C-alpha cells in the first residue's frame, strides 16, 4: 500500500481546485505556453473628468482583419481582450460627443495597454497620436523585461541573421562570444545559466530540453517581435528559473506584401586577429545569405498566409596555431601530419516557414510549419579554438515544427471567455562525427629525444592531435498540447491552464578515445603515430554496441492559476500559483507561488515588486549516460599497448605503473636494455624487483622459428608470419614469458599487443 504523507494532504485542496478550474476549459491534455495576445483597456471621461457610460470603442487591426468592439460600463471602463500583437486604429464614439480616432496604436506582445480616452462635447471627429513613451509603459504587471519591437528587428544590424542576438538589448542579459552557442554560459540572464531560460514560439515550446537553450532557428524575416521576461513573470510561464523568451511570428495581412534580401560578408575589410602572430592577413571568409518572405490574403478578410525562405552558405579558413615544442624536427613532423587536414570550414543552412491564419466567427485559427536544416563540415567549437585540424567535426541537425492553434471568444464579445488551445510536434534529429577519422583517435604525444632522457613524460612539451569522439546521433521528438482559459470578473482578470510536453530521445552516444603516446622523435618520424612507441588508449563508452544506445522519455505537466487583481485604478496585484511535474524527476517541492504588485504613482512612473519560486524543467541531458533513466551504459577501459613488443618504450611510466599494478614482482620493462644486457650488468628495476628486457617478446616464437627481428611492428595481422604462432597462441605464450597467466596479453587497440591496466569503471 502506498503511504500518504502530511505534505500530500496539504496539496490536495490546491490540486483539486486547479483540476476543477481546468475542467471548465473542456480539455484534458495540454505544453509550456505563454500568452501571445494582448489587451487594450481604459476609462472614457468627458472634459470635466466625469465618466461616460455606453461609449463605443472599436479596435481595427491594420494587418489581419481583426475588428473588435466594447462598450464602456457605468464606471466608464472598457476592455478589448485577445488581440494579436500589431498596429491598431482605435475609435471611441458616443452620441453628443466628438469621435476620437487613435491611429497607429502599437500593441506589443503579451501586455495590457492602458488607453484612457477623453471625449469632448461636439460632433466632429478628431485624430489623436499616441507617443512611444505612452505605449512602452506597462502599469499593470510586476514582471521586468523588454519587448523587442518589429522596428528594432528590421532596423538593427544582426551579424549572422540570428534574431536571438537582439537579446543584447535587454538589461541583465550578457552575450558571451567566447562560449559555444547553446552552452550554459553563452547567454546568462541576471546570473542564471543560459540553459535555464525558456523559449516559446507563438506559445509553442522551442526549448532543447535535452541540453538546454533554444532549439530551432528562424528566418529573421519571420519574427514579428519577442518579449524577454527576465524575472518576476506570472504563473502562466514555467520551466525556467532564468528568462522567458516569448516570440511571435508574422502573419499575412489584408494586402500582399513581400521582401527579398541578399547579404554578403567577406574578409575584404577584416584585419588579422590570429593566434599565430606570423599571420598578417585575415583568414579568407565568404558568406552568402539569400532570403525571401511574402504574405497576404487567401480569402479576403477570412484566410491569410505568410511564408519565408532563407539559404545561408559560408566558407571560411579556421584560425589555429601550430604548437612550438622546442624541437624543429617535432614541429615539422606535426606540420607535415596536420597540414593535409587543414580544410576550410563550410556550412549550409536552409530555413523555411509557412503560416496560415483564419478568422472564422469567434475562432482565430493558426497552422504553421518551420523547417531548418544545417550541415557543417570541419566544425571547430570555440572551446577548442586552439586545436589542430585533425580534431574537427562534421555536424548536422534538422528541426521541424508543426503547430496548430485556436483562440475562441465565448459569450459576451465585450467581455468574452477566452479559450486558447494549442498543439505541436517537433522532430529534431542531429548527428556528429570526426571530420578526419583517418587521423586516428585523439593522441597526446609525449616526445623524447632519446631512450635515456625525459624519464616519464619526455623532454619536449606535449602535443595533442586527433579527435577524441566517435560518431554519435540523437533523434529528439517533442509532442505538446496546451489549454488556457481567461475571464474578466469585475476587477479580477482570471486565467487557468494546463501544460503538457512529452520528450522522447533515441540515439547512439559517442565513445571517447583518448590516446597517450610515448615515443622518441626519430621513431615517430619512422613509424608514424600508432607504431612509434608505447601507448595507452583510454576508452569511455559502452562495452557492447547496445550499451551505447540512448532511450530517454519524460512527460512534463504544468498546472497554473493566476489572478491579476486591479485593487485600485493605479494599483494591480499579480497573484498566481504553479505546479510543475516531470515523470523522470519525481520531487515534492514543485509548487511555485507568485506574488507581484504594480503601482502607477504617476502616468510616467511605475513602481514594481514581486516574489516567487521558479523551477527549471528537468534537463534530460543530465541522464543521457545514466542507464536507470534509459541512458547509455558507459565504462572506462584503459589497456597498455606495445606495437613493437617492448621495443620503442622510452618512458619509465610503464615500469612504474606496472610495478604498482602487479605486485610483488611487477612488469618492470626496461627502456633500452635487452635481457642479456640486464643479466650481464645486474641492472634492477628502478622501483624494485626484476627488470624485463626489450627483446623478451621477440623470442616468443614457434619451435624452430627464428626470433622476431628487433624493432619490428607486431600486430594481429602479421604476428603469425613473424612468429609462426596464431594471435591467440602468441598472446598466451607472451603472457607466460612475463610470468603472467594466459589471457594477460590480448590484441587490443589498433591491433597492438595489449594488457589491461585499469579495469572497467562506471562513467559517470
């Protein structure tokens, strides 16, 4: 029997109340969504300040054929709700008074615009302008943030055509150009990690809930405006303790409008800022960006469309600096190896968007599709800007968003019951793989000038080349539905909602291959990276292909209720509570109260205050390598490998580590002495016990077969020719030759003779 705690009983009234409220909406499944419409409200008075009841206020959209009317009540108050963001003409009229027309009223996203109207006695019509300052003030909300307007999106230069770069206009947002895009420290807000932000597109979730940060990119011509709420936002916004970026896209209008653009960027006016001070010219760069957007009516005053398409191609030479080791020979060896991998980075990106709007009676229906596809060849993250060309990756990602929405006005159209329903699907496959698999695993090379110098890690600085990861892929699928209901009851603006988001992730985790190579410079030049000396490959990954598979699933639910209570004409309280739940992250502390106040001291002075608890959504990327959540089952394995038997080992690391791993008589391998020379000189292991000569394994041959020539490469492909023994026989006899049981030696990484050094360990 399941036990019920006192905390459970305390939550029952709250849960029951929310559930009852949600039943009123008529839906039972709903995604993290935010308000995408706005409201115009105010009071109608005469020249003496007396309220005017029965005045008609009509708001007409300049783009969509949105036309809504309201009548002022006995207190002169009026309210027109559920208006899409955009520019409006507002007309106020009453018998015996002048008719006032307010042109170009800009109604921005998710706000309540207060428009107090004065009507004079008379019969003429008067046009009134609304200043930008008046429209920017929001006297009814306690949250802080900024709305980036359509004019700013069009006029401000954005390098790279990434609309999210306009976040730099928001106080408290820091764009870190030195961080990888999408990383936690790329766009911190008020000290919160960038991955703790939430991203909404027309009320649909656009957040990467696996790794955090934004998911799909959008053509900049598609974005109408977006609002960045930095703190104190209402209970309808969840899944974030940082900022909420609430974006709306453009819609077609009454007339046909289109725009085409072409952007080109190159290195003609660039200056050199290379890591290599010997490079005086800027690296070559060519970027082309073609864009087209068009919209208009399909059926006059009923059905509208908007579409856009963009193609971006870029080719650039990546900047890096060859390491300086203090040895001209080593420097040249690295240059000879890496120059063939130094190809230009090339990227190809396509962005397509299509949206339909229908005004059908009391319904405003929308359907939209956004598709992006990006492929990058020779990608180099900023965090690896100093890496050699062999470390680069090829990446690819596709994003498909299908969204459907319906905003319904029920009852009295002057004060309707507003029901908003949304559903969406997102498919987002991505993959990554090394650009140069022929370069081998990531190798940290410790170069030695000879076999008697450098002791452990060589007498030249270490160099790292090659790519440490194997190919990987993720297929993320998101399904979401949301429902909310809004109703003005006297001076209470009530809103309830239920959000649902299902995240399903399948894929293959990458394996980490990190090689530590110890070799002399001359051997490296003669035999190449694999066979030049002793190496140890650290592998982090599944012991079987099945262990590398990722299968994650999370169902997120959010319930909220809020009340914007206009306590006085210039004082509004924002009250709310939210409940968040992730199926893969069961926790009791998931109730978020929200309390705020906005006080309009004067028409141009607003005092705000707020308190609240905010929870992030469970980031599935934290569990991608935890088997109990469906993540990959990874182990760390580290063998020691000897590609030329015990020849070519210049480091005492082998002797030191093996001596500690296999007491009492460790596998202490000499760096330059044969068994005969050790017997003649009586040389001991420097760490105690007997010393093993470099030719010990060369005498492991079939009866009557000649010894393996000194310094020969020995691997699984040629060992039978060299020794007369099968690979299994050679490994067993080699184990016995060093006093170890059968199975001690095996043919491991790159086919080299190996033995286990570190037993498999769970990661993480």
